[in-house]
């Protein structure tokens, strides 16, 4: 019986992943249309990026674009027009049992290079959807290299985790995850 449940769970997860992938294809096209040549990178992370979504998982996005307005509220307002165009798609998804929403984080390429703790999990979980000039891929590669230098590791406790960034840390040690 356990094997059967596992097999059913695998089929359910595969179906969800496929449905989320269809949503992501449309979201990517909408981002390209909305931001045009300003769009530097787009990635999905979290459970959708790990291909372990539930029917109510948010679509966590990292959107990297040039010439973003200053401040989170202005960036959300700019994104809202695209979300409005995608509303029918998400309503159709809800009819199919996928109750999701977009949860974007906005960065410029410069802000991305400066680093953010968000990138830690993305070194292992992000799925890059668009990155023609490798601004995100190169940033994640540099961070992975730095994490290896420090001996960092993600430690899992059940379904949750934390980062041990410097296992040999001693009081007073100073280290930089994002050296410039």
C-alpha cells in the first residue's frame, strides 16, 4: 500500500510540475513582452523551482531588469500591469485546482551583483528561465564558489533547512559572502 501511495504522490507531483511549467512559459513570455530588452534575467525558486510544488504553492520569481524604478512599491506597480494581463490565466489554473499567485522579487543587475541572502537557496533551487547575458548564472556561480571556499553547507532538518555558512567560524571572524 505504501508503494501505491508513493506512486500516486509521484503522479500528482508530476502533474503539478507540468501545470506549473505551463504557467511559467506564459509568465516568461509576458515578462519578455512587458520589460522588453530591459529584462536581464528571470528565475523561479522555492518549491516550484525545486519541482516540489503543492496545488497552492506561490510562484516565487526573481526578476532582474535594467532601469527599474526606485523602491519596492514602484517596482510592484510596474509589475501590476503584467499581472493584470495574466489574471485570466491564473483564474483558469484555479479552475483546474492550482491556486497560485506570483511572488516576485525585483533586482537590477547591479543590485544582484551586490548580493542578497535570497541567493543562498537559489544556488541549489533556482531554475533560470531567462538569462541571455548570464548575469544571474554568473552571480550564482560566484556565490557557489564562495560557499565552497568557506565550507558552507545547507543543513536539512525534516522539510526545513538552515545554512551553516562557515563551519569553522570562531568569534571575531569576519567574512564576506559577496566580495566585490
